[in-house]
């Protein structure tokens, strides 16, 4: 039995999901980032109770380790590591941008059917900076997660050949400076811990575990500045 507790506190809306073999059993979310530290322990107890299990039934803890909110990442990872130490179970980490891409794929299923797009999640990093990456519709990484200073030249070479869907709380400011027929901006993509359940289950089956002692949040502090972003080949 692969019972995994998945935690995401990387963005403003925090969420927790209890999953069995990648399928959701119970779920909680919180829209107030200022309450995450107090909320998370209560939410964990509630999802375990709803699922009819105790913490000792867990086989692993999955957690989103960034990039994202500095405080949120610390809360999520420290909670996950503490549970793993206490329960003597493995820790699984996954990225917030990958989580967002999976959420977009799930929520835009009809729009993506039989169409070729690239998915570009963006997390606001203040001013004109974002954390971003690029994925195809199978959520295979095309451009690795990085910090980027937005300007009119970003992604321009790729947009000459590919259509890109931009989304996330950092994409709105890019919409205001990028005018290209192959650029599509989508609102209200809501990533949740449930979206990463399939990934953490696959990591669990393959024993792709993080080192509990040394696992740290992925902050991506440096800003990547370029006049042109070229697609990796």
C-alpha cells in the first residue's frame, strides 16, 4: 500500500492531499498565506481522519520544494521533514513549476486536445521578475526552472515556431508587454497538491527519495537576464 501525504505551501493557496497509489482520498486547502503555519498541522490531522488512516499508515511524504514563497516553502518542507524523521519514512520532493504545468494540463484538457502547445508557468517574484520554466503537454521539461527578468524579447524565438500558454500569478505582467499571436494567456489555473500525487507515487515506486537531512527549498535567487531565450534542443 502506497499511502502518501502530499504538501504544497509554495504559493498563496496552500493545499494538502492524502493519496493512495496516486489517487486522492482526502484534501484540504487554505487561501490565506498568513495562516499556513497554524493551518498545516490541523489540515494534516483532518485529511488523515477523513481517509480513515493514521500517520503511522503513511509510506512517504511528498512536498513541493520550490520555487515560490520563502516563508511558505520553509513551512512545507520543515513539516514534511519533521514527519519523515518521526515516522521513519522517506521524503519526496517535487517542483512548484512542474506542479503548475500538471495543473494546467489537467484543467485545459479540452483546449489542449489535438493541439500543440508549450506550457509556461510563471510565479511572481516581484517587480518584473518571475520564476518560470517551459514544458510540453506531456509535462516534459523544455526549459529548466529559472528566475527571469521579463521584457519583450523573452521567448521570442520559440514563439516564432511554437504556441505557448502562459499562466500563473506572474504571467499577468508579461501579458502587458508581450504581443504575439502565438502567445496565449490563461487565468485561474489553480495548482493543488492533488495534481502532484501521480508524480510522487511514481517517485515512490522508483525509490527517488530526497535526503531528509540535506533537503532544502529551491529558491532560485539569481535573475536570468537575456535578450532572447532559445529553446533547448
